[in-house]
C-alpha cells in the first residue's frame, strides 16, 4: 500500500477536516489512504476485531529489527541461503516464477540460543521488509480460542504492509503434532496456517500482467520459522516449510567471533588467552557466550561491592575503580558460573532429525 502524506504541502490549508476542497468545491473530497492496517479495516478505529489488530500492530509488528548479518557469528552458508531464498524472491519476483518459484517457507532448527531469531531479523533488516515477530507460544496461549482468526489477520496484515517477513518463533507451539486427542481449535489453527502458506507462494506467480505484478510484489510475504523441537512439528506444516536448515552450536572459529562481537566496546587486559577461552567453552551456545561476557563484565564491580572499602557514600569515586579492563580471571570466573545449556544427547537428536528431514 502506498503511503501518502496528505497533511503537508501547499493545498493543505484550503481543505477542511473531511478533505473537501474550498478552492474547487466541485472536486470530490480527496480520499486519504489508510496508514495502518487498523485504519484500512476500520476507518473509525472500531470494529469487532479491532483489539486483535491492535495487539498485532503493538506486539508482533517489529518496526525496527536493526540486526545486520555482520552482527551474527559464522553461519555464512545460512546467511547466503537466506538471502537467496528469502530476499531475492521479494526483491525480484519476476525471476522467481515457475520452476524457480520461491520456497513456501523456511525452517531453522537447532538448539536454543544459536542465532535463529537474529538471522530472521537480519533478513528483514537487509531486505527492508516489514518484520512480524510471532512468538508462537505466547500467542497460542493468549488467544487460544481465536488463534485461527489471528493467523488469518496476521497474513492479511503482512500483505497490507508488504513486502513482509513473518517469523514464527517456536513454531511447534502453534503447529505441533499431537495424535488422536488433538484439540479441535488447534487443528483449525493448523488448517488456516496451511491455507495461508499455500496462498503466499502463489501470490507472485498468479498475476497476469506486469503492472499487476508490481503491486502483487509489494504484497509479497515470506514465511520463516524456528524451533528447538523439530520432531514435534506437525507433518503437513513441516512439508510446507520446504527448506529446513540446521543451525548448530558454534564451532571454535564461531566462538572466537562471538567473544569479539560481544566485547566490541569493552576494554580488555592484554593477559587474555583467547585460545584457552575458545577451548573451554566447547559446547556453549551463542547465548551462553553472551552470558559469559556479560557476567565477566560485571566482575570488577562485584569484587568492589564485596570489598571492605565499599560504601554507598563514596559511590562516585567507585565508578572509576570498577570501569577497568577485564582480565582472564574475570572470564574464568564467569565460565565457572555459567554452564552450557545444551546437552550432548540433545545434539544427537538434532543430527538424527537433520538426516531424516533436513536440507543440505
Ligand atoms: P535462538 O533464536 O536461536 O534461540 P537468538 O537468535 O535469540 O537465539 O540468540 C539469543 C542471543 O544469543 C542473541 O541475542 C545473541 O546475544 C546471542 N547469539 C546467539 N547466536 C549468536 C550468533 N551466531 N552471533 C551472535 N550472537 C549470537
């Protein structure tokens, strides 16, 4: 949808509140384009689903994700793949037709805290697409009875603000596979999700002429999903998420990059042995390493708080004493405090699933 600005400009004063033209009263009142999806659905802001729409605009629409690919350690192949599979079809829909039709959806799976959410945000930031960050577990519980309607409105909204990227975090919470006793409403949510995802992939190839293609392209919606529990995913949804990428724990090189990224603006002592830090954090996720760095950065302050010379009265003076370069001791203590969050057994489950259902 074109966003028009009717407020500014020369002619603005000669119109009344309803857009009627005083200079040329015979002209029809100028129609204002809706700026938000709520205005588009309900020009007066009231309607049966206004609450739901407002909640989506407030909690799910992320106006400014601001993550760059360079902020994410390693995962270079995944970054390239996401650009090819998500960004290019949105930016040049003419090319991605027929045999080159875009994937219906992309699934990122793997242990928690490995950068899946960051990758989704970076895709949206780089492609300048509108980003919808759907935390499936919180939505599923908050809007239990209405989750099906919510899915439909979400996709409509994404088309309105298109081109858009919809990211379903913990997608298994919205589209899990639960055998026989499955709840009727959960089945309806999944059915709606399937319908919407099928609609998404045909949007750019359905139109007949070029001008229409251009407006259709603006409505393009890409679906990205993430899960730590891929084996819980409903089979039909899994099939729609045609590309399934394993996001593993960081390698040695990745962990070194993670330390550098996290400590970009922090002063460090020359005694830090990076090889050792990288070695003893084997098995740590990206999130674990962020926590280690955060914890290490607090060490000088903690030591001061525990020391005899500490008192609230001389807090001003203390600031200069705690803002000192971090040392190897700070990191070693932090690593002792923070255990790795992913077990070996869990890793085995991911590689098994990768073998059966993953894309190379
Ligand atoms: P996931 O979605 O896989 O559970 P997130 O993308 O939310 O993980 O990452 C959680 C936090 O961990 C991030 O905010 C970041 O600080 C850190 N992190 C994890 N993986 C990476 C990575 N590859 N590069 C940089 N930071 C990372």
